[in-house]
C-alpha cells in the first residue's frame, strides 16, 4: 500500500497512473512536489517504489552512488520479480548495458562506447538525418494529412540508428517491426515485447559476428574495435550495448518529435516565433527551443530504475536498502523553485538546466544525436509544412502507457498539400 505517513494530507493525494493522469500528469506532480516530494506508492505492476519529484532532490538522487542501477539490489518480493527494467531483457541476456550497471563496470563500458560514439561521428551523421527527414516528409507531403508518429517521428530515429549501428538497409524494416512491438506496451499479443527483444538479441549477435569478420565505419564495428585495443568488451556486452543504444535512442526521439510538435501546435505564439526565426536563417531559437521542449513536456517521464544499496534519507524521507526509487524528471523539470513560470513554454529560456537527459555518470550518451534529430525534424516540418495543425481535438488523443517514457500513440495532422519535389 502507498505510504502516507509523511503528511496526513497525503490521504487526499491525486490518483496516479490512470488514463486521465497520462494525458496530463503535471497537476498531480505539482501536488506531490508541494505535499509529498518523496512519496512511496504502488505502481500498476504491483511494485512499490519511491517517487522523487522536486528538482533538488531529483538532481541529488540521479548522482547518488547509494542508488544503484543494478537490479540485483532490488529487495523484491515474489510477486514483483522481473517487473522492473526493460521487458524481456533478462531472458534475452541483455542486462549488461549502461542503464543497469554501476562503477567500475559502468566506467569501463562507458569509456569503450564513448570511443565509438564520438561528437565527430554525430556531426558527420547530420546530413544523413536531414536526408531521412526530407524523404519521410516527401512520403506524405502531397496528401495534406499524416499521422506524425507513424509516418514520421517513429521511422526517423529507427532508420537513423540502424544506419549508425551498421544494420544493412534490407534488415531495417525488421528492426522497425521489433521496435514497434517494444514500445507498444499494451494492445499487442501477449509476450510480444519479450519475443521482439529476443529476436533483436539474436540478430545483433549474428551482426556482431559478421562485423568482426568484415568491419565497417559504423557504431558496432567501432564497439568491436574498441574491445580489441587492450580493453575487453565481451560479445554479450557488445550486443547489450547495441540493444540499449537502439532502445534508448529511438523511443526518446520519437517522443521528443511527437511531444514537441504537439506542444508547438498548442502554443501558436511560440510556434510563430520559432518559424519567423527559422525563416530568417537563425538557429539560436531552435537550439534553446528544443531544450525548452525537453523541459516542458519531455520524452522521458521518469528516469530508469534505481535501488538503494543502503538506508538513506532523501527529501526528509527514510529509504530502506533494496527499495526502488524512480526520479520523476517531468515533475522536477517543472519545479517552480528552479524554473520561473515552469508551466509556461518559453522557447528562448536561457537558464534551462533541465534533467531531460539525466544527470551525473548516467547522463545520456546519445544526447548530441538526439539534439541533431530533434532540431532537424522540427525545423524541417515547420519550414516545409508551415500551416501544419492538429486534425483531432487534443482530448481525443491517447498517450502510451508505461512508467518511463511519455509519448503520444498517434498525432494526426493536416496541412496544405505540397506538390512533388
């Protein structure tokens, strides 16, 4: 049962994890920040966890070595076993990646992956992101309507990351199918997520074998080369790292683009401000604007799981060893103690140290690529489809279930059709 002892008023706490909450969780998070900033609750899976909602506490928790990323530290009762982390990753032997380990293993793996995931590689990849963006828009521009999730925001990062990893073009549609099942969460066949993860694991193992024999200038070949220069990266580690780069890298970008366009269409003055800036050939407002969209309604609602390795106090609450802790980034990034007028979208916001990419040693390694994809996608959509608008009432849109990510299932839009390029 939820722990309401921190404040008698917690008995009046808002109901969490309903469809109404998923549509707009921010009033509930505002209540928690004020009345129960570190709050123990029962999650829909039956697992009990602490929710951390204030910016200061969140930033502390994200960098606290006493909060481990390793699920082995979870003091889980029988009914909760296997209900944390990414579905299917345990059975598919994909646990050895950056989101599930602590130093010193985390330090070693991050150093190896960083060698392959360099700023130079991201900069060189930017033209390919633009090419993919234009190609996808070409596919629906003449129709005058589209589902920006299905037709654009979903395929763009899938194809981009497949290219980056070195997945051959003829195999990329399989990745798209597996990825679609992985983020569906509900509505698919029973066990579909775990089966898709297993298929992806098998494919990655085979691809790693091929890249060892015939390496190229891609991320998987880079991982293999990094392991061959006096440091050790096992095949399981390489497969797990490729998996998490794909998993963490595509769904976050899907939601960054989807949530970002949805937010801009609902804030016409800020959208017009950005379009005017783009028309003038400026990039400054686009750069600060993407950061503000990450803060205001970002793609990651809660940071991935953490587990107390020893008793600790956080936000005045005593957390027992083995307890799971979820840092609510969406709540922390609207904390009025840190961000003036936090519910207001200000694309020019300067002092914007949001937590959308995390903080501390687990800060998102793929943040530079996500920024390139987000800036390219939003700028191109707003430039090529200047009158793009929602085709449904916002109340009719549905958000995906799940704890970690925040994103729309669909985003139907209309615009003036474009003639063929």
